[in-house]
C-alpha cells in the first residue's frame, strides 16, 4: 500500500478551517458578508461569551431553497463562480465556497432559510460536519445561521482562544468593518443579550464613524474624493491630532470589503509626512473603486489581502488626493473650552525605542534641542547667522507666494538686534494658514494637471458624502487669521492675539518648520549655500561608510557639502553648508551617512533628503529657553506666512495651539 493517501473530506475541511476560522470574529465576518451578498437590507448579529458559545446572524435577504441549502455547507460549492475567468470579475464578498463548510466542520450549526416565494422556511442542522435532514420550519423570508460551541471537536484550538472580553472585542471590530463597508443596510449587534449597536440604514458614513469611534473624531474628518481614469478614492481622513500608535485605525475598503495593504498604508502615511510625530499613524476611512480585472482578491482565504495590477497608480492617486485636500484645510490644533486642561501626547523620550514608520521622518532625526543620540555634533550656529541666512533669502518665487489676501511680509530683522524693553510692534498681517503649494513628489506629477475634486475642509454635506458626489472646485485656502499683538513667555512660547482669540506658538517648532521649508526651496532652486574650507578635512571612514558617502555624493553636494574621494577608505571634505559651518566636518559627514543608511528602507525618493533637512533645521532653529526681542518675534511670525505646513514642525509636533474667544469666555464664565 502506498504512503500517499487522499484525505477524507472531514480532514480537508478542518485544515481549511485553520485558515478561514481563526477565532469567533472570523465566523462573524464570514456570516455577515454572506448576508450582505444575499441582498439583505437588515442584518442582526447576536453573540454569547464573545462568540465562543453562540454566534447568530439573521438577515432578510434572498434566502435559499431545499436544493441549495445543503450545497451551501459543502466544500467548494458557490453561486458566485462558474468558470476560472469569473475570478477576474468578482464583485461579491464571498466566492471560494470554503467558509460555511469549514465553520460547520468545527461547530454545531443550524440554518433556517426561506425564499420570498416559499410558503414555509426550511432548516438544516450540522454537527461537526455531519449533515442532518432538511426539515420544515417557521421563519420569515431571509436566512438565520446559528453557530454554537465553536471548536467543540478541536479542543486544542478552543484552548487558544482568549477571554470572553477579548474575543468580544474582536467580534465588535469585525462588525464595525462590515458596517462601514456596507452603506444603506440596517445593522444591529447584541452581546450577552444587551443591545450594543443599532445602526439604521439611513446613517451616513460620518454618523457611523461617530458611533464607533466617537463624535470628536467624526467632527474632525476631512472629505476626500478624487478620480483618475477608472480609479477613484473617496471617504474621510482625520485631522493629525487624532493620530494613533498603530495603523489599525486605517480602514481601506475595496470592492465592499475591508482590506490591508502596505502600498495604501505607505501612501497615506506619506501624505501626512511632517504632520505627525514619530511613531504615530493617521486615521482614515477610504473606499477605492477599481476595475475588477485590475484587482486580485484570490490571495488568501480571509480575503483581507489583495493585489493591485497598478499599485503605483493607486499610490499616486491616494497621495495626491490627500495632500491636495490638506492644502485647503486648516490643520492647526484647536483647543475647546472643555479641553483646555487636556495634555497633548508627549514626544517619545527615546527615539531609538520607536520603530521607523515608512513615510515619516525617521526616529534618528527626532533629536530635540536637548540633543539625543545621532544628533549633529558640534555647536549650533549663533542666532545672528541663522537670521542672516534666511534674511538673505530672495523674494519668494511663484511657488511660494502667499495666498491671495495675505500681504507678503517685509524683510526679516536680524535676531539680536532689537531691545528687550520696548513696545511690541505687531505684524501687519500674519497667518500661519497662508501657504504655498509645495510641489508633489515626482510620482504624482502626472495627476497635477487634472483637477482633483474637493470639498469644504471639515467634510461635505452628508447628502453629498453619502451619495458619493464629486465636488469640482479646487480647495479654498484656510481663512487667514490676522495677528495684532505677540509676546514671549518662558523664553519658549509666543502668545499671539488673533481676531478669533489667541494662538500659543512653540518658537522652536515654528522656526524649525521655517528653516526646513527654506532649505527645501533652496534645494529646489539649485542647492544650499556652502562655504569652502581653507584646508580640506580628511576623514578615515569604514569601508561601507565610504561607499555610502560616494553613492550619495550628489545629495551631499545639494546640501552644500562637497566631498572628494582620496581612495578607500579616505574621504576629503572640501566645503560645508553655511548654516552648519560651526559643526565639525567629520561629525557632520558621519551623521549624514547614518541617516542615509537608515533612510534606504524608505521607497520615497525624497525621504532621504527630507530626513536630512529636518535634522539640520532642528539643530539650527532657536531653542526653548532662547529669549527673543520683539523684532525677532515679528521676523519669525512674518516668515511663517509663506509655508503651508507651518502648523507642524517637520517631526510632526504642532507649532501652535489655537484658542477661540468664545471658548475663553466660557472658561471665565462670561457666557
């Protein structure tokens, strides 16, 4: 007798169950998706003990007849496919014909179903894969599937389940994802006999997000809608202040199903570059419309992983759409009356403990003014040289012109030139929201010529958002806030009076952003000013570092740092950037090499350059504890009018907090 044998159907189904059914939440997902595929307008979910004991899904869909019912619980039986070519045109959530058979193999399952034209319902009971007889039953049109005692015949699998509370949390998460992906369907969810959610079909996407994730988040959502050829993305992204520590709050829906995809995650994170602190992830609820033949959903039985035929096109579409919306949205932190006592999340104290997030500034660049590891060595240039550096900046180019209605500031006054004891002159007009449209990455330039549909900054009217209407006009710039008076406190913060109330500005974060954006403009215009050394500084590097420096010689030259190969492993530094002329050449080159090595994992072409510029800007900016004269304050505020992202430093920390006059009056009991 041969050693190779064909496995019995029961064993095949149990093996399949290992992939399809990981925990009760997996059963919930499959049953809810089947109910959606049946055309149901109402779906009710009920579980006991987190789904370990009972999972019950009832719907008012098409139902099944006596011929289809037993086939529904047989392996590889489906109504969604007939030929292999149909896999390229899948528009339903299920199609593999594995889930129900796998579930029935490891549980006690009962299904009651009735078609619209049937006089009575029919029922089928299955225990551990053993089918009973089909019997007549009472029930309305639709289907009810009840799964009891999950993993009763595989005790090892049952022991791996977590506590009832943990499993109920996973069930709730699976429920949320199906609800968000299925508009115009009424959903209810009961756990332990208690009603947890009752979401009517009329509830809009924003309302559903508010139910699951809170009204504070729902109120700070930004509507995004963009289409290129047959590809479309629409939905909501959240203000940067609602960032999370992981990407679990990024909800991507393709073909009506929740999916996970690194390309989409990276594109979204890249769109938030410079707006989030290191290690933070944006929150989003986005739906993608993609031609079925450009999408492969037959990757994994769970169907949460998909493949895109043109992932670069999708990446560019998402990146361009979100960045375009941000240009017309006021992203400044707003503090409400009830939130004045709440603290912002602290910046990670040890950047090395925070994993690098693709598309964000690497932890090694998050060195603050205190000087963390990997910080540029040497003394920081004196403040006068910093002021002179960006005072000598030529008039802004058309790419950096302020928005209409915001007058361009006068020349910056040198730092240190004013008296400390004088009247505080006020900028004629300054708005941290006034901006220039920075060029997008090269991979989204092809979309720049196409108008990207937009909507008001906080979203569109629910009717438009729900119906998926496209708004054609370009985003309007955020309303400028005119500042009349400014004063420094604690030698670290600027209190600035505005028409709406007041802003509290972090002088280091704001100056860091200004220097970063100025450096980017200088790079775009040809390079950073450099200063030739009287005598070349010869460095002995490790062989790998020597090769890396030569590989990025052009990038170093753009930064104003000219090097020459003297033969491995020797390198000569011929010039330094003017802004960093007080930093030792050897330390600067070695630190930049470390950054180059760290940025190699980032596929974005500008990631390495941005990472380096952010570090230089951080070390050159004024620090907390540096006293500023009124003239210096004016110069700092005036410079900020030219840049779109002056509301955050390059590392994602907010540079200002805004307090409305009405909120202040509430706190003081004036209203």
